[in-house]
C-alpha cells in the first residue's frame, strides 16, 4: 500500500466515481482513470506474475508498452485476457483479474520456478526433455503448456458486433501529441483532408502527462486551444481510441477504433470495435518515444516504474508512486520526475545518475549521486530498499518507489513495416527510421526531436512541406521554427555487479545472463538471440526490451549497436482482436448467400437445402411419412424414370456469346468441333486447360448464326467466364467475340422423364414433338400463348427424355408452378440434386467428381471427342506428352458389388481381388457412388488403371477407414439404358 | 501489393477488384511450335525480383484483361495496359 | 561428455545432466552450438541456402553418406528463411503416390529426430484435423485417408459428433458451412521450427560441415559446362558439386546459370496471437475457407491462411489477406473474436506448377536443384534433406523422392494434389 491518490489535481473527474473489482476485491476509481491508475490509487502495485519464473510484477509503464500489468478483463463471451491495464479505461463495474498465478497473485505456487531458474536458462528446453522419447508429448510438454501462456481465453461466442470501413485523406497524422497536433493544425488550416488518430482516450501526449509550458501558455492551455481549433475544422477528423496498427502497400494504414471498450453498458446498435483502412496520400508518424528501463538486479519488483510513467500518473490521474521515491536516471527525465514529485511535497530520497559528470543546476531537495548506479532493488512483492553502488562502495537506502529512465527510443514501429531498416544514431543513442519515405514522414520525438517547442515546430514544418508537395501551396506552418536542445544521452545498457536478476524482457523473463550466454552459444545474431532467448517476443513485442537487448548483445559481441542491428518490425504495432479484423463476416454471414430464382419455389415444395459453394441448392423434397433422405431420393428417381420430374438447374453458369467469330472462338476453346454446329442445336463440349486437363464441361447451343449460349457447371461458372475473356482478349484479340454472363438472368428448369414432353407441350406454344424438336434441339420458344418467351433445350443429364427450359429469372417461380400444375395429371414430382446425382451415375455421366483437374478426355472415354483435324485448341499441344498417353492412366469404369446387398462408398480404393493393400497395388478409386433404386444395388463410377479394358474383373473395393471391404465387379459405366432408347424417346 | 491499380478503362481502382493470373512475358506458341516451346509456355515462368509483367483481370470492373507491370519487391505498380492493345508481345 | 569427429567442432552432448552441470557453473560454460568458420577455397559440396532444407541436406550428407567436406552458404543468418517463419505443422496426409511415401519418410524422421541430432525440437504429435463441410469434401478425404492407409499411414475419418467431442468450441450451431466431420492424422502435429534449423546446424557442424553465415552467392562460375564454384560476398569458393536449396529465391539463383524454373515466388502470411493458457490441443484446418491453427508450447495461437496470390519477394503481405484469415478463424471458432493477434509476417514461397517439389539434377552435370516446396516445405525438411543428400552423394535419386523430377512437366507426369494445374496461386 505505498502508491496513493493525491487529494487534488489530475485530469480525472472526481465527481464521477466508478466501482470495479480486482481479483474479486471491490475498489473505486474515477472517470479518467485507466485500470492501472485506479489500481495504483488503491495502493495495488502487485498485479501479475511473470511468464517463466512467476515473479511478482507491478505496473511499469503508463501506456502501450506495458509488459507486466496484463489482466483479464470482462466476463463470459466478453472475457479479454492479456489486457494492458495501462491502456484499458476504467468503467463502472469493470471486472479485472490477475493472470498466470495459482492460487492467487499474492501467493503463487508457480514462483517455485524462480528457485529452479539456474536450470531454466535461455534455451534450456532445447537441451533436455528428450529422454525417454515418448515422454515429451505425454509428460513434459503438457506441464510446460499448462505453465506457459498468459491469460485464459473464453470459449463462449462474442455477443458484440464489429464493423469495417474505408477512409481517404490527404494527410493522416498518427499520434496526437505535440508534433501530431501541430501537423494536423497546419494541414487543417490549409484545407487538406486530415485524419488525426491517437491510441489514447485524450489527445495531448506529453502535454497532458508533463508539467511543461509553451511560451506564455501552460501545456494544457495550449492543448485546449489546438483541440478546439481542430474540432472547428470540418476537414479534420479526430479519431481517438484508435490505434494505427500497420502500414501497408499503397499507403493504406490499418487502424482499429475501440468504440465501446470503455463503456460499462454496451449499446447493441454500435460496434465494439471498428476497423479502419485509411488510404492516405501522405502520413506523418508522430508516435513519440518510449522510455527505456534501466537493467539492474530486481528491476522488476513492484514499485519500480518508468520515470515518465510516474509523471504521467501524477499529472493525469493524480497518483503518486509512493512515499519515498528514488530516481535512477542517465538523463533529464529522472530530474523532471523528481522535480514534479517535490513540487507536490513528496519525498525523493536520491537521484542516482549513472553519468559521472551529471549536469549541475539541480535546484531541488533530493541528493544527487552522480556516477552511481542502482545495483539492486529488493523487497519481493513490494519495493523496500535499494542498493546504490558508487565507486566500489554500496549504500542501501529505504524506498517504496523507484523511477527509472535509461533514455529514450523513438517509436518507429510503423515506419519500418514496409522494409525500411532502422539506422543507429550515435548522437541519439537510438535507432531512427528514415525521416522521409515515400508516403510517410516521421516527426517530433519519433524522429528524435526532444524539446516541446522543437516538436511543435517539427510537426508543423514537416506538414507544411508535405502540403506544398500535395499542391496546397499556401500552407503555412502552425508553429515557428525552434531549435532543439538535445541531451547527450549516454546509454547504460545494464548495471554490472547486480546480485539479483536484471530483466531485459520483463514478460518473457529474459535477463542479462540469458543474452550473454546466447552469444556464447553462437546465437549472437540479433534474430537468433531473439528466437533463442525469446527476448522481444512477448505481447509488447520488445517495445521496452529490444534496444537494451541490442546494447547488451553489442557489448557481449564487442561491436556497436549499429552492427547488431534490430529485429524486424512487423505488424501489428499493438495486438488487435480477431473480432475487429473479421468485422461482420462471422457465423451465418461468413460468406454471402446466393439463392436461385427458384429458391422460394423449392422451399414451398418442401426442399431440404444444401450449401453448394455460395449457393443453396435443393437436395431432396421429402414427403410426409418419409423418414430418411434415401426414401425421398429413391422415390424421386423412380418417379422421374416412370413419369416425370422437375428440377432447378438455375445455378449452372450461363454465358451469352456473340460475334461473327463466335463459332471460331468456341472451336478453339473446346477440344471438340463447334464451327459447324447448326443453328437450333445444342452440343456437349469439353473445355480443356492449356495443360490438357479437362477444365469444365457443359452444353453450348447456337441460337442464331452469331449468338451462342453456353452453360457451365455451377462451381466453374466464374472461372470459365474469366477463361473465355482471357482467350478472347489476350490470346486472340483479332476475333470478333463478346461475352455476357447471364447466370442470374435466367431461371432454368429441367423437366425429365417419359411424360416430360406431354407436360411441357401444355405450356410451350411451338410443336415439340420428336420430329419437330429432336434430341439436342435448342431454340427460343413462346410460352402460355405468347405471354412469355423462353429458351428450350432438349438435353438430358438423367438419361430420360428431358428438357431444360430457361425463362427470365423473375418468371421462374410462376413457370415452375405452371409446370407442376401441368404435370400433376402425369405424376410429376420435384427432385433435387441428390436424385439428379443418382440418375447421372446410373447413366455414367461425369461431373467434377471425375473432372478433378487431373483427367484428360481419354480418361473419361471422350477420346473420340478430341478433334484431330482442328489445327489448334486450348490444351491440344500438351495432350501428346508421354504421361498423357500412358496406358496405365486411371480411366473411367463402372463398379458394382457382386452381392447387391453389400455396398461401398465414394473414396474407396480398388484393389485386385486378394492383393495385399499397398500403394503399389492401388488400382484406382471410386469417384462417385450411390444406391441405384433402378438397378437395385449400389453402383459406382471409378477411375481405374486401364479401366475400360477390365470390364468383368472382380476386385475389392477397399475402404479401410470404415473397415469396409466389398467384393465387386468392374463394368461399363453406363448402368442404365445403354442404347439411349429413353433419351431419344 | 499496391492498393490501387490504374485500369486503362476505369481509372484507379482498388486491387480487390482485380484477379491476377501470372507471367505475361511469353506468347502462346504456334500450334506446330514444338514441344519445348509449348512446355516453356505452359510451365516456365519469369519470376524476377523486381519489375515484372503479369496478366491481371479487372474482374469486378470492366472485365478486361490487362498487362500490369509492377515490382515484386516494392509492390509498386508502374503501368497497366489492355492485353488486347498490347497484343501478347509485352 | 564430449564427442565429435576430427573435422568438426567438439560437441557438448545435451542432456538433463549437462543442463544441471552447466547450471551449477552459472551457464557460462556452454560451447557454441556451431563454429563460425571462414570459407575454405574449395569444398566437395556447396549447398546454397542455410534454411531447414539446406542444413538438413548437409547433416545427412555428413551423417548418412560420409560426405563431410561441405559448406552451407547462407546470405543472412541460418534459419532466416521459411524454417524460421512457418506455422510449424508436420503431417503426412498426402494423396498421391509421388508424395505420400516421401512425406511419410519425413514423418518417420521427425519421430526419431531429437534423439538422432540430440536437440529437443519439441516434435509434438498432437494430431492434425482437416474439417470437411460437404459430401464432396468427405469423399475426397475418404479417398485420401484410404490412400494414406494403403501406405500404412495413420488416418481416421471422423463424423460431426466425433469432431464435436474433441473440439466443442468450433462453430457447430451457427455456421454458414456446417462442419460435417474431419480427416484426422494423429501422428501429425507441430515442431519448434527454429530448433530444427539449429539442431541440424549443430549436428552438421559437429561432423565437419562449415556453416557460413552472411555469405551471399552472387554468381555461379562454370567451365566446360560444369560448375566450378560460386562467387560470394566473401569471395570465390570452389566446389565439386553445387546444390541449390534457396526456396523462395530459387529463381534468383537459377538465373545465374540462365535456368528458367517452373516456379513462381509468392508471399504467404502467418500470424501468432498473444499467449494464452491451453486453448486448442490439435492442429485444425478449416474446410470452408483458408484458416488453420495450432497452439505453441509458449501459448500463442499460430495460424495462417492462403497465399496473398501474386508474385512477391517482399516478405510482407497485405491487409485484405489478414482480414480474410481472421474472418475464417472466427467462422471456425467464434470465441476467437476476443483473442488478440500479436504479430503477422510474410515468407516467400517457391510455388511450383503442380504444387509438388523438385529434387533433381539439372541440365548442368554437377548442379542440383531442391525447390518448389510451395507453402509446405517445413514438414518435408528431414526427408528433403535426406533425399537430396542421397541424390548429391550418389548422383541417383532416393526411392521416395524419385517422382520429384524437374522434367515431369515436360513428360506429363505432374503430381497435382489439388488438380488446379499450372496456376501456382491456386495450389
């Protein structure tokens, strides 16, 4: 209980108290608190346990880089593990829990790992747990997995909604601190479209977390003026609570806006988070700088905090870190903290400055120990004392807070997402990003600028230059130039002689010795060291640890940090939720739904639907009393074969093809001949890929001399269209041919069965007798006495006398109703894709079950369709390759069980009867199968080595997955009406 | 990949409207060009680190096939011309 | 415990005992896992590429075939390519005869790997489940599962209820494409990817192989139709045989000898979430969109989706693909919605024209090619190294890698699991 709330001051709203709980304990904060500041105000510093050693950890920072204070916030489907208390805003009834501890954060049995730490050094697990071999998965790994990880995610679905949007602007400013505000103001005044995004809930950056002033104004006055002006400009959008997480090609920035993360009662009509893709002509990165921790023994004990974070809590939330603070610094930040604390009458025990020549001029009360270091902090769960080492002597002083500053690292994460490498600056002792890249300029302290006046000037001037380049020639900088006053930072990468563990990566428990031993073991490359020790791989992605680690590696390797270099900055700047990235694409709305124009007709006829790509197709139409799908399908098949059936085939791809060279074009894209297809006729076509494999099949009809109508399979409709356009535009632009997809324009209805002609003749005005309209006829027809025009095709997938009637989509349901009515006396029934599949297998027709991208025409018995006279068609050249003419190629054959009472399944393999099951003995596989009510047994199509030569051979249909081994015979793939008598009936 | 491709017919459009096919650097051989030429056409690819010409289809736009020149390291798009206008030779 | 041979570095055997001993000495006595030698003037074999495949090749060359005068040249640090940036999945659930025995050989090598090279790569056979959502997918998995069983590879076809019992948190009740079941290979799983590179490097180094980092090959010198050596950023290095294992950069290296390859380089993104307590035990792939996920021992969900779809060497992808992956993830596991994604990265994939790799000689007598691993190279690492080493040492392909010939396209002998043909971005 050492941190506490001051009785006055801060930017919190003391009139709005908020209740919350931490590990079940009720606490109170105010509007304007983060969870971290509220915990500190309640005297709670120990808030978590570390990853490996389960060390007690407190709140280290006041922002996005926090490695320790990760809490699980929320309950049920809103549970969010690993939430940084330092950025989570407090709301009424917030529930926060500590993580990675058992039974409690105050008493955690996992801390025993700390005692074992000598054996758990970097990479220890690569060297052991190998014996006996079987123990890894069974014993060691489950223990490690249970101990590892941070918070526990919920398995409950998320009750909230998410959305995505695009935004376009002339200038995106990332970070609403002094430089960002100055840049936005400059651009806003010039009339540019500006988006100013900041991850916090309040703009200002250092203006609200420091006690600074600018000319005659206090920082907060300056901020209020700037914000008021920005809000008055209609061309400026201020996006608060919005983290820009990634810089992508084309100057697109990803940002996530936390719309309702800070509210106690979620409005169901608003999203929880909103994903922005911001297409910016130019961007200014004004993301500030991160303070580096000092690396000394016990630098992780609760009560040790970043000096800047102490100031932030002090000024923003009026929280003091303790009653007696020690400052450990190598630059001005520590002095600023000491001054701020003393200004409110708080006791600063000492300022330990690692520089021997610490600048004089300190006017405060605290004693300065220049050239000294904090060697060790002690206290276990709360800081109690500090051992200060100077010139060989050690002094121990009592303290309940330690504010540390090891210098500043510009936050250049986003500037390096597209390949730019950071460059080491000796002057700044920091890595800097290239100041100006194509589309992105770094400004303010992110560019290494230090004083407030210089940051304001830098942001304003860089914005002005960008605006001039963008054509806003009248742009003027909102702030006048100001010279920077850089400190000459002298980094202290780590304190020598520490007794305790000196942590570099807090969350992953990487300490100095881990990095040094990684170098000794050959993992000294910055990437290898990262991967071997896990430094920088925690949820903070090394925001605090990477630069110190580089410094330590550099010392161990005896080179400069420039030679060590950095690991790669990659998205995301801070972690972002799956929910925000997924937006509305979830659950039933994961993908759009396509419905046939006959969908409602099918539904009112009782269809059971099945997902087929994006489509819902009718599978079967159960009648009352039918208890299994097979009953319905068998009935539908038998009824079609005996009477007639009606089936929705609207999902087939449909393409209108026009042009005087349309026939020539088709002749080139199909492997069979199309040049002389007569008007009024349909033809089955096989379309190959250039590698000779069958791509798709379907019928194409010649409706007039220069107008063809192509159908494709449902799955390949879009692909075929793209392919035709490629051939016409890129390969043969000299041909006069044009395409229009009409898939959605036509409702297409198959009417099949011996009674189909009689039924259709009732609604078709023209004579459709066999003589007038023979097999493969295709023509426009008049319907219902001239009230509607449609297209009629005499084609058959079922092997029955059959037609497909296409009518404009909007008339589909009415026409289907009319056909049902006309067919009632003939016993017509609706049938679905299951019955369609049964009938096509009975007839030996192939689909994409057989046309699987690895078959050529001869594999499916289509050798004769491949033109030998055409000089060229897509796929011709490749068909002559050795592998394409191998007689052992898998080829189409029928297969049926010897005993009709037995059955087999699609995907079973074919073995020679009695052969040992092995890949070498594999003869092929069943590509399609069904129970045929017509034949009275299971029938299948199979692709088998030399299949057509093996009719009559007895085989084993081998389905080891189900332990099903069926004796069967290979046969013709045409099980039904091989003479095509019914087809031509 | 750049976020915009300047379609010669539609102007700058989001890349999500386009579909890439691949290397546009080789012409479809004559039917009697021989098996080596055909093998090269169907299976071998220019795959440079740097400038590269590819066929892209403006699928959700004008539905024209384009030859797009872009950089495989920076993802910058240099140009886009109609495939029919360039012919195959690019 | 010191062992090793006359060529290589003495190797300190890793064991619980050695960890204990070193701990007592403050972990200051560990020897480097591999040396950092200067390149010699000449090697019997130079391997271009210090990734998983290159290092494994060197390891097996030395260990199995006695070829130890070998250098592995790596332009960056070892394991800086795809072995260090993949999603760590191993499996041997392949359909086709050219692939299935090869990946099963790899699985068997994985199963004995750690004891073989004395490095814990955390081979974890936690089971791989491929979900299916339609009858057609079920049938395809039936065919594949049976093909696996014909070769003695474990596979099981699970129905919806069986999957639900194992993974009750998948979306079974509100899905656009309801889960019908899964093909499962229990022996599939994950491996700590970096450790594979390190284990092979350490094992190869101890047998005399020189691993030379920061050594970029800039040219290939030829005389009389044979390769005599390579120009590098560290000078010319001569060799008897040159073996390429440059993955996504294969084309760049092959260009040095004017060899055009049936390969395109594409970017594939991968992702890791924040660390979580055990959330998902198995490797699960979605069947109605591009998403697959497993959980690392450290607690992060490691996941990915489809390639971005265009040629790229940039090792970074675009936001739209990130969104697609997350959409599929939430569609498969609704509770992922509140889980946060920590990091994304991109790797360069050597996508071949049939989705299967190439391990073969080339038109140049002593130049060998190992490429075309698409996005599946990690699981192949041991078998690739083994078969490539066999080919290099004996000038004769190993039985299980025999189908991966460079001329198979010209001969019409493609190994196309997906059946999409010469369109790499669809594989």
